């Protein structure tokens, strides 16, 4: 498999990363901890190893969310950045939606479907508008 380069960062731009990987497996987690952490119906992440990712700018803040894992976020804007389990401490599950171009990866599986929010499945049936007068687009993109 060819190597892809993935760049991304938090909403305010203080934390940036660049990953080079040949196997960016992406998954959805519906667990209640990821729901609450993201304030969203699920967390979507891609996996890279520590030697495949380079952190730039302000280091992410890590905190222990349970006795098996740590989570991290930007200390300025709070964007969730990664989950890291103690069993594989060199493997980062990076928030897919922090990519500069999230469309380059598609999740291939999902876990904790037993506690999934009931409403994402109705989204295709809801009225949809292309935008509104709120922010919409990160202002601090691509600051290499
Ligand atoms: Zn930030
Ligand atoms: Zn989860």
C-alpha cells in the first residue's frame, strides 16, 4: 500500500500534526465516553503509530479518562485530538474530523453500537440547507 500524508490540527490552530502512514484504519466509536468527550453522537478516529506522526505547535494536553486509556485535547480551544490505550501506548487513535481534508478517509467499522445514539440514522431524511450565517469553516488551517 502506498504511503499517504495526512495533516490536521485543532480548531484554533495551536496544535498541528503531520502523519505519514500506509495503513490509516478509520473506525467509529459510539461509546458513552466518546459521545460525552466529543459532545457528539460518536467519535471517528484513524490509527497511526507514534513513529508515523509528528506533532507541531503547542503539545496536546493528555488526561487519564480511565484505568486503561488517556485522551487528549488542545489546551486552548478544547478540540478532542486522540485516544491512546495503555495496551498499545505507541498507537494514537486520532480524531478523523481534525484532518484538514477529512474526506480522504472513510471509516470501515464501528464499535459500541449497542449504545449508539438513535438519531444519526434519520439525518438523510431531515430538511438540509447548504450553510448558514454561523462560522462553519476553521480560520486557522494549513499553518505548517
Ligand atoms: Zn486549539
Ligand atoms: Zn469510545
